C-alpha cells in the first residue's frame, strides 16, 4: 500500500536507478510504502538536456505509451528543470548510463537530442536526415569536451532546485556475466574489452561529477559481485542486474534518507 506521506523521489537516468522503483517481485514490490517517484527523465544525455529546445512532433512517436512520449518530449523541449521545480522532489537520483552509451543527433547545427531507443524506433531521423549530424564516442576527446561543459552547467543549475546533500549519484557499471534460468553463470556476447571501456567511462564521469558536487550522496552497488539474470523483465543485457542488486540499492537509499533527515522525519516508515 502507498504511504500517506512518502518520500518524494525524482530520477534522472536509466534502469540502473529507475528500475528499483518497480512493484514487480523482481525489483522492490513494497517500495510505495516508503517512496513516491514524482518525476523521471529517462534516457537523456546531459549534453542534450543542456542544449537548445526543439519542437516535439508527437506524430512521429504515436507507437509509444504516454510515459514514453513524455520522456521524448522532455528530451526535445529541455524541460527537465521546469519539471523538477513543479514536482518538488525531496531527493534526486542520477546515473550516467545515457552519457556513456547514447549517441546524440544534432539538428540544423543548433539543436541536440538524445539518440535513445525511442528516437531510433521512429521515422523522425529519416525525415530530418538532410540536417542531422551525430556526436558519439568514436571521437572521445571531442565528446568529453562537450560533456564536461554540459555537466558543469547541469551541476550549477540543479543546485538552484535541490541542495547537494539531496542529490544522489547512483554509480553504474556494465557487467560481463548473467545467471541463466537454470542458475548457471554465463557470459554475455559483448567483448570484455567493451565492458571494461564502458566502466572506465562511468568511473571518469562519476568522479568528475563528484568534483563538481562534493556534498552529493552516493549509492554504490558496484562491489557486491552482482551480475545479470536471464529473467530480467525487460530483457537480459549488460546493464540489467539480478534482483538482489535492486534490493541493495533500496537499502542504501533508505540509509541516505535517514542520515539526511536526522531529525527523525519519516524514519519510522523507513525502518520496518
């Protein structure tokens, strides 16, 4: 049952952070007894978030549900900070999956949108192909110059809406193995070198962000030995974990909320 006065959470990231707030048995079926997710910006690269808005044309994305269309529209119209202001979360959880993995589409040399699966699954880029260029990790030096500029501006602006102590960095890592349905450990087909490269980039971005926001809180589930599981509800991948990962994430979040609200606010609801 939902709590009468839950802790309000916003998420800027991916399944690394957002999947913990899912009532399916695989994740955390009782999370609504403590938390309410008041806003999610899903699969948006920070370079896109901090760029110029562009018109959102719903006709290209009618195959998606209302929540997914909302993610696309926010990425196009750059309304993240407006939505944070409106939803007034008590804590914001951030992960850098989208910055590590997702390419960017530059429209007419002045608008940038995230090349997430919503965009790739539409006709939008085909129709705009004459005016589109792409930014990706093939030129890492150039990409990181743009990323550092964007994340510096992001960090400065988000502090206008939330104190640093209420911003939580969810550390993310790709994984090389998963449990099969029979319980055996198996390797993903992704080369180990690619997994390592992803994780070096995660580490670099997380360290850079924490230099900008030294008082931010940290959820770190990277050293527990968790791997993937073939039964992950949205598909097995190097970025999807076994159920214990999401339980541990929620446990660490509970501790952060308790420490941050040391006057006892909502502590009874969190410890049970």
